[in-house]
């Protein structure tokens, strides 16, 4: 990870394990000041954004608790580097949103240029970080990612560096990077449901399948869920279908 000791970095937090682990590493392994930003992505009838918002609030509450930093960071506090939190909201009603990379590029560049943003680049913020991991090249497409980066660099006039410090790590390694209590607050499900005031994962989407696989490989839980094999087969078919779409230029 970058080691500019006094540089401030804006970290995008989705509520998922990748961005959460990224923020944890910045807070515990570097001297960076960290500002956290979340995008509420409201799409059609999917309530994923509500579940992500709950996760983000719980993650922030955990990070702001001095006892957690002291317990899991060799007795050192992280509060002196956790500087602030902001959020924005995007609605896509009647059509599907673009890939996450383009949303990050758009929101990140807008965030840095806003006249009303106290953290714009003339206040010495030059770093912008997202939780892209080593497995994202399969599901989102490297071509889309590179196009989004080019868009971001154009809008920010190359004055802000977009960092992806998780890009060399898989899900197992990412889960192992952070305390289990922090990981348990994250969410990965694309189609969660709220039943009797409790959030439940669908256990069928790619996000759920990769989370389960990562949990098992990381040794966080001792037993595989009964539906693991079903999800594994279903996910393999979904990924193969997506790769065929990319090859055919349909991404």
C-alpha cells in the first residue's frame, strides 16, 4: 500500500468485505488520514442499498470504538487517522446502472470537484481508493475498469490518483486481513431480504457464493453450509455465461 505518511485518502466504502478490509489496512498499516465515502445506489426494486447502508453504519460504529482499535491494532488507536464520513445517493429507476467502476469514476470525480466539498483537491487530497480485488477481473471486466480509470483521470485532470490496493488479493486473503468481528458486519449479497426485521442473504448470487467460499478457505467457520455445493455450481455457470458475453462484446 502507498506509504505517503501524511497524505489523505478518500476510501469508497460499499459495506462489503473488500472495501472494509482496504480501510482497515489503511488505518493500521499506513500513516494515511482516511476519509470514508459511501454511495447509496438505489436501483429499481432491489433493496440491496438498504442492507449496504446498515452495514456501513455498523462498520463505522465499530471503527470509531476506541476499544476495537486498541484490541486489534497492537494496542494502537486508529481514531487519529479516521477523519470523516460522507455519502451521496444515485437512483436508477427503470434501467440498470452501469458497472461499478463507472459509478466510482463519476462519483469520485464529482466529489473532488464540488465547490461545497471541504475535502476537494485544493485541500491536499490527492488519493482516491476503491476495493477492487484480484477476482474482479472475471466478473466486471478489465476493459470496463480501464475505461473508467481513463474517464476519472480526464475529469480530474490527472490531479487525483485512483488506488486499488486490494487488486492482488483474493477473497480468502481479504477476509483474513481484518478482525472477524469487523468482517461479520459486512455484506456481500446482491438480493438480500428483510424478514421479521432481520436481514437474510439470498444464498444464490455470485456475491454470496464467493463470500461462502472465502469464509471456508479463510477458516472463519468450521463447517460448510449445506447449500454450498448448490451455490458453487450455480456460480460457475453464471461466471461462464458472463465471460461468454464479454467475449462477444456484450458487456
